[in-house]
C-alpha cells in the first residue's frame, strides 16, 4: 500500500492552531519545533512545510 498526498504530522508551538485528525507535536520553542520537524521529515519519509511561524506540517507527496 502506498500512502500519498497526506498530512502525516503537525508540529506547533500554539496548540490552538493544531487541527484534529492527525498526530500533533506540541513544542515550547521555535527551535524545538524545527528540530522535531526535521527529524519527523526523515523518519516519515515526508516533507516539512512551515505554514506559519508557529505551525509546521509533514506531508507525503
């Protein structure tokens, strides 16, 4: 089975901005958010996209 065009994870410093229905990682700082996004990008074989300064998504294209 091939997973394509799917949001795999959300990384945020603002829990109010996180959607439901996917894995959400809450971070205390922007630096922590960027580190977790980079690690999840590699682990999940996805691409990290910064939507705002407080919200990243990991997407499988």
